[in-house]
C-alpha cells in the first residue's frame, strides 16, 4: 500500500444481488452437471453388472482363466479375449511411446524450420481425425499385405519361439498391434508436445547457461519437468487402445482359439462384443456382459493408475 493512502479505498466493493445470484446459480449448475456424469457412469456400471449377474453366478472367476467359448454347449471363458486385449494394447504402447515422444521432441525443439514443424504437428493431429473404420480398411488392403514379407521373415528367424511360431497368412495380432500404434500415436504426440511446450523457458536457459548440450537439456531437464503430463497422456492412450473396436475387429482375425503367437489370428474383448452381441441370446448375452464388465474394470484400473502415477511424478518434479 502506498504511503498516505487511505485503507478504505482498497476495501472490497459491495456486489449487486444479481451478480451473487449468477455466481450461485453457476455453482449449482456445475454441481448438477458433474453429478449427472457420475450418475451416468454408475448407471452404466450397474446395467452391465446386472446383465452379467447370471454369468458371474454360473462361471465365477473361472471365466477369466478358461478360453473355451462354446455357445452350443453354453460354456464360456474370456481368457483368449483378455489376453488379446492386454497384449495388443501393451505392445502397441511399447511401440508408440518412443515414436510419439520422439515426434513431440522433434516438433518442439529448434531442429527444423518452424513452418515445417507446424506442418508435421498438423498432420499428426489430422491422423487422429481419420475414422477407425477407414484405418481398418487401410490395414486390410494396404498395411497387412505390405508387412507380410517382414512377418514371414520374423517367422523364419524366430519361428522356434512360441511367440512367432505361426505362419502369417493374413489378419492377426501383429497387424492389429500396428494399427493400434497408428491410432494412439496422435494422442501421445499431442499431449507430449503440449507438455514440452509448457516447460518454463528459464529451465532451458539455465541448462544451456551451465554448459549442457541440447540433448543433455532435453533428457535431463525438459523431459523430467514434463514427465507427469506425458505419462498421463500415455495412460490415456492405453485406455484408448484397450477399448478400440472397429479397426481391431477388422484386422485381428477374431479367433476364439488361444494362441501365444503374435502372427496368428487373435481376439479382444471389444472385438468379441462387436461380433457376437447382435446375434447372442440367453446365457451368451450374460457372458458378453461379463466380458464387458471385465473391460470396464481394466480401463478403470488404467485410469486409477494414471492418476496415481501423475500425482507421484508431480510431487517429485
């Protein structure tokens, strides 16, 4: 406060009643809308749980560990679909994270002209706008025939292992993993780019001021400062990969037979639901609901883990 100034000049002004009414109304509206989101989520959970109750009672936890899916004899087990969901999502993430974060570093640092960086960033964002059914068609008619010689080479080289023991003959786990990489790459790149751009310029200047190199500043200063947001984006991409339906359904082969090989046809929970729900009846509907409940639990676990990791990393950095 300046010397000689009167304290009453800085007192809070009296707000008119209409401003208070608007503020309180907005606060109540926000609470109502947030409550609606929570109620919708709880409603979905109870709907799926109610539909799965018969299958839960009949098959129990054995549903998670058996791979026999036999509608004729009403014997169901979702292990094949659970395995396909986890393996395809995690391997796609393993490929997409270095590619996406590397692309984000490439378009945020002064490695190439700004106009070219902006063009690359725009193309990455446009990749996210392509419908999944279009990516599925592209995977069937372009990507899978193009990568089949490489997959045959992997089989010839590593066919003695159970993970490459099948001869690639078309749709399978490997093409599904690659199409998932294409689908989650824009998410990781966009979030990592925004996180890197939010790093204070003082950190960069300080790193260069003490004599570090460009790559030393990137790996020792900039990436650690942005790691919490990047990990949040990675976990969001993982949830996206686990729930992807159409593109994966078109290219994974939709086999109900369990096979460790990444070159063989496989299945995911989302693909199984998309293929069978329209024609299911009786206990099969409940079994599919049980599988949907498992997928919800998996995605919920991913979100909880993401929140925990982001908070721990935020406190650290």
